[in-house]
C-alpha cells in the first residue's frame, strides 16, 4: 500500500468521524412531562416535531418519559435536551437539574377557581371556614396548588381554616351536589366540562386566582448556548408557523389554542408557583409532590 493511499484512507476516516460528530451535534432530543409513551408523543407532537426540525435545521428526536421524575433523571443524565413541562413541574426541574427557561407556551384562560353550588349559602370565601374543600391531583397546578393559593390570597389556609382533600373531580362534584363537600377547586376548562356533565345543576365561582404561569420549554445545562439560541429563535421568528404545527396535534395540545410563545420568560415568573407550594406546606422544591 502506498503512502498516498494510507494518507487518503486516514483522511477519509477523519472526515467520516467528523461528519458523525457533526451529525450527533445536530440532533436534539425532546420530551413532554405529561405525555407518556412514544405513540402518544407522536400523536400529539409529530407536526410540531417536523416544524422544529424545519426551522432549526436540527434532527429533532422524541424522548418519551414515563413520569416527571423520569424526565428530570433523563435530563440530569444528558439523555434528553429539551423538555416541555408545566409550571408546577418547572420549579422542581430548576431545583434538581438547573434547567434553563427557553420559551414560554401560553395557555389562554389558564387560571384556577374555587366553585360552589349556585344555590348554596356560600357567598364569600369566609363562608368556607370549617368546611370541606376538594382539590384535584396532589401537586396539580390548576386543580390543587392554584385553587389553594386563590383561597390563601383571600385569607383562608388549608388545614387551619378548612379541611382539604384530594379526590377526582367528578366524585368531588357529586359530593358537592349532595352537600357533603362545600367547594371544589378546578380550572376554567374543567368548569365548562362539569356544566355540560351536570346540566341540571348550577355552579358558581366563589374565588378566582390570577392567571397561572405558562407551560415552559426548558433546556438541560449540558445543552450548548448556541443550540438554545437556535431553538429560541425558531419560536420567535416563526411563531405563527410553530403554533399552527402544535395545534395540528390530537387532543392535549388544543389547550394552547389562541396562545403565543413568550421568549422573555425568566425563572422569577414562577415565584408565584413557589408560593403555592408553600401554601400547601412544601418549602423545598426538590421533589414532585404526589408521586
């Protein structure tokens, strides 16, 4: 074998290795905390995946996770680069992985409420003192933390002023109709659904919280700044196109209808969520409540 062939072969190997490294660098892995399994990710986010690939030039790969905890562990082990998560989950991500905010995903009319029967004697939140108030899943932003904070903002604290319980929404509403439960915490969409599910009964909002912080796309600390900037630019420069792609998904993504992407999102935007955790007695944000 001649020296030129040896050098040529070595150069070809080097070029191949370089191309492989470049290809690896151009792949980003994307997860969603409340979507379990690859099939569900494909159904909800395949159009968005194609749009993000097109606008960034990266090869966007789905990384399904089975739980919020699994998503944090995957980020810490550098198995996933970008994660779309909710506001309650974000503060734990930030604490456990130092995940960086990339872009906010606005959910219009995303606020918590405390609902009573329309014909009940409860006219103000003060009337709920000593009563039973039901909430949704432990740690849920809009059915537990948010409604509890809405009451706290008006002076009522769980455990001290009322009896708090976490049960499924339909069971809670049925209990409220019977008079066993005074009020139920839920979000705006849930109230619309229960009015359809229980058309013979009237419901009234006794407390409404402020608009909740938005869902948020976060990046792992291992992701290069240039990649974060490229992804953020895709949302800022192609926002309408990206949102249209999001809304082509199946069901869960419809909650973003009418929303926009918010590039100025910062960690301090989620201090209200930290207040919610403190309201239910959680002062450290290093684990997911309700797991």
